[in-house]
C-alpha cells in the first residue's frame, strides 16, 4: 500500500498520461472495480463497462483526489460505486420508459431462456465450487472479492497475519478455478 504522498503522486502521474501510472492504477484497482460491478450490476458486460468508465472518470478528475481526505482505494471504489448506482438508475428509467411506450417484450433487452439457463448453471457450479473451499478460504475470498477488501483489511478483519490472508485468498482462487474446471468437464 502506498503512503498518502505516494497516492497523490500516482494520481498526478495518471492525470499526466504517464503509462506506468496508468498500468499501476489499473492493475491495483481494476479487479476490485470489476468485482464491485458484478455484485452491484450482476452482469459481466456491465462490469467491464464500469471498469472503463471508472478509469476514464478517474483520469478526468485526477486532480480532485486529496490524500488528506482518504485513501486512494476508497476513492477509486467510491467513484466506481457512484457510476454503478447511476447505471442502475438508468436501467430503472429505461425499463419504465419501455413499459410506458408499450414496446414488445422482445425489445426489452432482458435475458432470454437460454441466457437464464446458462447463468443459472454457472451460478450453481460456482456455489458448488465455493462449498469445496475451507471455511477460512471462503471467508477470505468473500471479503476480498465480494466485499471489496484489500488483503490487509482481510488480515485485520480475520485477525491473521497479512501473509496468511494472501495465502488463503490465493489458495482459494486456485481451488475455485480447479473446481469450476472439473464441473465444466463433467457437465454436458
């Protein structure tokens, strides 16, 4: 984790189109923004759009970041959360407009039976894979990816050393990937 002065420097470099700063910022925060998008928006494509929109907004407003008011990770996630809420509001508004206009259901953009079945199947496989993790691994993974916590925050919340938190998350991801691959091979 960077010190506040380092976070301010990183944002200044990002605003100045420094490719190294862009890469660092993206590598650190894109997975967390994507995870937040999946939780809030429930859609991969919308989550990918959220990542892009977040980094564009960060770049345009990089000078607004003030390390005296909070940490950079909190700022990035606050920007992403605000954009996700805006996207949800747009969905509600569009849905109401479509209903008011009486547009046929084919044009509503909601997932069809095949999409629902695929999503349901994927969710069931993910639940089975998560059930195969140890309680410690599952807890650490849920805090990190669904709760948007850093490994340091996971360590603090779980009352374990930072290295142990990193190991649990990494091991959980490996076991989850293996379990998902196994269920994919088994199912028709």
